[in-house]
């Protein structure tokens, strides 16, 4: 009986290790990019972040996001570092129906990864509304932590959600970036955010 339990635990650890390795595997980059920021969410956000919309409250390792209806816009958190090549890793939990987005801007929006109850999509923002380039349908359950990895390089953008991958290509993705951002609909929690990348060569005027 004890041997069976030990084997079960070992198999579980092996599976978890394999899943973690798969989720950490690069999508577009051949080498690890320099770490830019990895906030602990145990203290206030540093000066590289700015809250554009909504309420973003870090506490005990979790960033709690709340929509403020009077703003008439979903919550948005900017990271004010332009990245020509980027890897953004994050875990999020939807407190009910909602969305979670990761994107990048120049003077205007450039591209975005969108997660909602129906699945994962990648869109470019040269037109309004955003032009969806690729879509992956999969259930995204509320009340469960999901692991998302987003990468961009040149005219490519890619994402991995809970081990499922999606890629897209568009010339507009190559626009020099001035910042990245997170956005969320309604009530969302965020943890284990890590932003790595190569900075844009020159500031965006």
C-alpha cells in the first residue's frame, strides 16, 4: 500500500514538472530574454507601472483587479517599458464571467492576446475594432488559476494558455513598442507576473 502511494506521488510530481517545463518552453525566442521586472505583489507597484483604469491592489502575493463602473472602461495596467521582443508570463483567476488581456502599444495599440470564457485569441490593432488573426476555442473556467505566456518578436505574436498554443503574424506587430499592458474585465486576480525582453532601440516620440 505504501509503495503504491509513493509511486502515485512520484508520478504526480513528474507530471507537474513536465507540465511546468512545457508551459515555460519558448514560443518565438531561441534564447532566454533579460528579466525586466517580476513584482512580488507584496508591496506597492514600482514606478515602471501606472494604473490607467480600474483598481489594482497588490497584497500577499496577489494583485486584485476591480472594475470601476464610473470609468466606463475595463481596468488597464501599463508597464512603461517598450520591448521590441518580449516574454510576459502571468497567472490569472477570473472571479466569474470576464476577460483577461495582455497587449502592447506604440502611440496607439499594436497587438493583444485576449482570453475569455470561449478561449484564446490574438488580434492586431491597426484598425478598429481590433482585427482577430487567430483563435483557439477552449473552456476557460472561472474560479481557477490559469497560466498564460505571451511573446512577441518582429511581426509575430504568440501565446500559450494552460499548455495550448496559438500564433499569429502581421506586419503591424513589428511597430516599435512604447509599453506593454494588462487588462481585465470585472473582477480578476493576478499572480506570478514576470516580464522579460529586449528594449525598443529608441524612444517612441
